[in-house]
């Protein structure tokens, strides 16, 4: 799993995505929408949302490995 940053006209959103191979073609699937940068800054009391998201995804990957 990895972090996807979707920048649009107004908000920038963060997603957890996973690479999947279907019919010998690589595609991605959104696992979880973490929220916008602004929403996360409010929730995390000033902590950097991108750094927090990277740590969160690292934890998810460790849990998935077992």
C-alpha cells in the first residue's frame, strides 16, 4: 500500500491505495480516503498530515505482512 496525493482546484486529498494485478494488467484500488490536508491538520493538532499518513501506511503494511 502507498500514499496517493490528489491535488485539485480546491482541496488536496490523501488516499491509501494498493497495487493489484488483474488479467496481467497492473491497476490500483483505493483502500481508504484519509481526508483533505486541511481536515487532517485540524484533527492532528498541527502535525504534518503527509508525514502522519506515511507512518499510518507503514503500520498498515506491517499488519498486512503479519
